[in-house]
């Protein structure tokens, strides 16, 4: 009798140790999740549960791509002999720590499946010292190449773009060959100067066969419900023109993703501390109510962004499909890992200048950037937007920054969320569009003048322009601004 009780207790404890993995793609989860498109009565569409779960599951490990002169001896032979290995093995995950570690692997290794290429000539180039030198491709401090991974599948070894870590892995400066990666922070590397494109090929997996590159690019960004949509220009762009805008809008902490815009790009958000934030995206496209929402949002960004918006179809409905997906277990592990991310050690001391700056902050900034999160988790109005009715999540004010991202893109909701200032010292680009590159630049009154030269994002062909909006603090004295900056760098 005692043995039976013991075995029952053992089984119960083992079952209790296994978490309940939420269902990522659940129709009930979509209720109230998305904010309406600005000026419209609809939200972004979504694939049905049947469509989503009918997609093939991807679950293979990937491996670093080393610069040709940094590749370990025998590494290429190893890749060609190892065969595909599973990225996540749920049956082996016994503790929460196991799940978080599995999520770390997903974050680090997951590739953008649609970008995989088995082209032997392309692979030869990437392993060639001459090609890497000719294209001035700089390796990361650990000797690996940014943005790309080797993928070992049943078909062989492919090259592919990184998924999560392509945008959300930042390298801290350090003495050569130092440097340390900050997981979750916005990337800070220029996109390599390849003479081929992963992105057109990748986007084409979602879009109608027969589309040429300009059509694929146009479908990625067009906003058909806006009269005289600027993105119509993409259809007649030369490759050179597209390349200039693509280079300006991607890399160094910027990204013009599907549903985004090369004309109105946004900076890459910081994932550290996301557990405490109520909305995803700078324009608050989706609510964050719990881990299921993060899983669903990650799944959507990876492979299930809908091409349908109310009566508007970016892709004909006959071509509607989810090309691939992750298992719910992999998404759950990834979400747990993202929730576990901690900020890097802060090198900035809380000194007398920071103490003085804290007092200035309390008087001038704390209403919106409220401690301890340094955000009130509310939304502000894009310039020119007047919402119907009121909401407890909305502050009925505009800080006057460029409204285009919130008004003229498929991610437009009419709102910008109040960002957290925690970690502002390491994040890089400032404002939603990344126009400014430092706190010193942000608090420089000269940025309001048309002859100002922003160190952050600029439209192609533009060197000087005013960066208007969020003018709080610009009228402080030079000393007060320095003190406020000193405090902000300690957060």
C-alpha cells in the first residue's frame, strides 16, 4: 500500500513539473487582441486555427557562419556530416530552467526558414576570403558573420537569415577580440554588403508565384486604403533605388518589416522587460495580456502575418497559406526565455549629477515615464489623429513626433505607445523612427532646425532636416540637460 501511494505521489510530482503549454493560435485569443487600423473599421486579418495548425512544423538546429579566416578546423566537414538535429525536444524538458534554456536555443538559432538557400555558388562565396574582403563584411567579435546561420536539413547544408537574433542581439563594445552579446536588445550592426538578396526570395514564399522583385517588395509595404499611397513608387523602382532605401531602413537598429515601410521605418524594439509592457510594436498594434499573446505575436511575425485587411487583399485569397510554423512547445520556450531576459550590467554610476537629474526627471517626465517601469504603459495620439471616444489606455495628447508610422502604414493605429526608459543607455536609436542616435542629440535644441544633421535614420538623399516632437527638456539649461542625461543613463 505504501509503495502504491509513493508511486502515485511520484507520478503526480512529475506531472506537476510539466507546464501546461498554452495553445498559441486560438480564435478566442484574437478577441480584443488587435487595435483597429487607423481610420478604418477593421483590424489586421488572421489565419484560422485550421490554416495555422495545418502548416508544417520546423524544428532544426542551426550553426554559426564563421568568417573564412576564423572558421575552426574541420568545421565545414562537421556540418556536412552531422545531419539534421532537433531544435527543441519537449520530452527532455523537466524543469522551468530546462524550458528557458530551450527558449534560448530557439532565440539564438532559429532561422528565417523562407530565406534558406542551398545555392552552392552562393555558399562558396560566403566561405571565400576574397569575397568577404571585397564586400567589406566585418565579422562579429566572436569571429562569426552577422545575420546569417548554416542550416543542416535533409537536403543538405543551407545558408539562411537569422530570425529572432537577427534583430534582437546587440554587441557591446569591448577590447579586441572582446565584446559581449546582449540578448533581446536592438541589433547594432550594419547589414552585410552581399551582392544577392535573401529578402525578396523569403517574401516570395508568402506571395503569388510569378511576382517579380518589385511586385514582391510592393506587396510587403503597400497600403491600398490610403489614397496616393507613397508605396506605389516601389513598383517602378530600379534595383539601385530599392537598394538605397533598403540599406537606409534596415540594420543599425532599424527594420522595415512586412507591414512596415521603407519610407517610414521603425527602430527595433528592446525585448528586455517586455513582460511588463501592455502593447507590442511602437504603434501598439496588439495587446500584451499574458504569455499566450507573446507566443501568438512571435508566431505571427515569423510566418503567419496575414495579407488580408478587411476588404483589402495584399495577396489573392486563393494563395492564402501559412508556409511553416513552430510547435507550441517551441513558442512557449521562446516566450519564457524572453520573459527571463535581464538588462546588462549598467556601467553608469548614480553620482551627484544623476541625483540632480533625478529631481528634474521627477518634475518634468514622471507623469508619462512613471517609475518603476519608467512608462505608464499608455498610448499617445499621433499628430493629426482624433480617436472616437475615450479609453483608459489612451492619454489624449500628442507629443508631436513624425506621425507617418502611425498614420500611413499597415501598422498604423493612430497611436504611439509611451516607451519605457529603462535601459535607454544601451538601446541606441531614439524616437520610434530612430532619427536620433544618442541622448545628447535628443536633448539638443538644434534638432528642431531644418539645417540639423541627425545621426540616426534619414530618408535617402536627405542629410539635413529638423527632428521635431517630444520637445520636453529642450528648454532646460545646458547643465540641467547634462544632469538629466546622467540620470537617464543609470536606468
